[in-house]
């Protein structure tokens, strides 16, 4: 996952709260909104990100429930809507840091999870986690070696560090999505599922056509836990034809 301070998938603090947060709800700001000012070594954008983190109810809920990031709630919502994390499934998680999706997959019954990310990820029982660049052609085979069998589910929450150039960032987004789609099409078991983060306008008609030909159902879904201002959306492809 990206370490861009404006990226919604940025690693969340891992210290577990002793008691759940009080006040407010998941649909808006909670009581006692905390404002953060710029400081000598803090840019305006990082100050805004920190303020958003401190006042985000999903961040607080993740701490209270022991999830490593607020992104865990996105996968929970996706699975509650589409039911792809069945008991005993084998899962590959692309862009797995800090491990929230790995936690959810195992808690929901996955028998084995293999994950990869550029960033190091603390161990999760039941998972093999690889610190590597998924765009390296050698990494796909390594993931399959660790998996030991074809996966039932391929998850991708891949993101990249933006450079601030719209066209360049757009191409990087599409490139990661295409690579994740290629991996899923090459390795999924028949009947399997592919769930990937995209961005509105950041996917290609070519990839969507391939997915529609290869899967029984292809849907778009934006979880409620995805920040309202974010353009992220998830592609959910179910029923891989093999």
C-alpha cells in the first residue's frame, strides 16, 4: 500500500485501545473534533491527513477492535455484500500492508493467506507475508509457491506513491490494476473471485472486457467505509470460469 499521506490506505497506528471510542457515529464527525495545525516540520497536507486520521471514526473503531487499519472495514463490507470469503478458501492479498485484509480473511475462515507488499508487515498467524515488489516478474511465481495450490480468491488493494503528475499517476494506477488482473486470470481456481481497488476513471475497458469474459459476474462497489472524498472504487469479479 502507498505511503502517500493523502492515500486512504495509508498504514494506521497499531496500538490497540483499552476502551472503544465514545461519542459520535460512523457517518460523521464525533464529539470533540481535533484540529491539527501545521508545524515547523509538518506540511499543510500532512497536517490535514493527521487531522483526518485523528477524527476518523473508522480509524478509532479499528483501534478498538484490534484491526491494523481502517481498510479492514472495506473488506468486511465487500464480503458481506458479495460473500467470497467462504470457510476454507485460499487467498492471495496483493498490497497487503499493514495486514488488515489478511486479518479479516483469516478471521472469516480462510485456510491460508499469502500476501505481498513493498512495506514490511508484522506476522499474522495462518499467513505467509512477503516483503517484495509485486511488479517484479519473479514475485508472482514466488507467491504461488508459497500458496502451494491455486487460490480461490485474489485480493488487490495495490496503490502507488503519486508523483503529482495526473497522466503519470493515472498510468501507474492502470498498470497496477492490469498486473493484478493478469495474476488473477492466470492463477485462480474455477469458481474463484477477484476483488481489486480501482479509481474512478482509472481502469481500462480492455481489462473490464477480459474480466467480463472470464467471470460470471463483474460488479463495482464503493464501501461506506471508503472516504467520501476518495475516488477509489472496488471491482468485484465472481465465478471464475477457468
